[in-house]
C-alpha cells in the first residue's frame, strides 16, 4: 500500500504574474499538497500581489533561483519538498506518483517525465531526453518538478545556493545519500523561453552552459555566460 506524504511546493518567481495562476491551480488539484510557498526574487510586476491572492505563503529573497529555492525549502512544513518552476504544471496524480517512488526507503527524491506545451517540431523528443538524463546521468532539469524528502534535504545542507545549475548540483548531492527515482507521470512546462529566443539558440545556450558546468566553471560565471548567450 502506498503511504501518502504531505507535500510543500516551493516556487521561485521573477515577474511571473501571468504564469503563476495556472501553475498554482495545478498544484492545488494535487490532494497531498499542503502548502505552496512563493519566493520572489524582486519582481517589478504584480507577482507578489497575485501570489498572495492565490493563498500562497509569500517571501522575498535576493535574485538567485538556487537561493530562492533554498529559502523556501527551509520554510517548508511538509515531509516532502517539491521544487516547481512558475510555468510548470503538475498532474493531479503527482502526489500518488511521489508516494509510489518513496515507498523505497533508499529513494531520497526524484523528478517527473516532462513535455512542452505547444512546442516547435524542433523540440520533439523531450521524453527521450528525460530518459537519457535520468538513466545515464541520474539527474533532472529544474522544470521536471524535482521532489525531495525534507529529511534528506536537511542532511545535505539544503538546496545549493547557486544562481544557475542548482538542479544538477542538488541531484549530485542527493546521490551521495540515497537513490533518485523517475516518477511515472508527466508534468508540462511552457515553451516560452524557446519561443522568445529561438529553439536552436536556446538549446545551444543550454548545452554550452551544461558543458561548462561539467568542466568546473563556477556557478556565478555560468550565470553570466547564460545571460550573454
């Protein structure tokens, strides 16, 4: 029998007033979600107002996705912390899928399969890329809605406070204390960054930054490189 878990959802934001309502609505439909924490990095739009109107716990932090996630996770009250991008939607059975993964006591966290909403044909194969990342690299992208046992997160010192690639660093640290699992349901995420910058340019930027990460480039320099590309 699956054991349910109380889930705290943590969403880092920066000018996400338009995207936040649908994302929060999707999280609210997951029965196991007990709270939604929004940690804002200095929005100049109505993000903070929208988050409060949606009933989220709202906090501010210096702009840094890793730092924002870290701050939110430290405030979480659930026994599972789910790190959710502001434009990624959860399926209603996400909590059940998480519980199924965590039935194995050796599993400390995981992520979901991912598809893009309204993708270009150049973006096909997202599920295949999820499989490659997990089965060969044991890691997840941030928009795969990474979930972690709160006890395991505390054991590794929390979400890495880095401005970029925090998800890869988080997965690396979690692998030192347990196993990661790929939940058998799918989240959907926006294709907007590909639309805004171009599919090929966006993929090239991601691959370049990832390569530099594996070559040991400091996170701060990676963030500057990502903004320039």
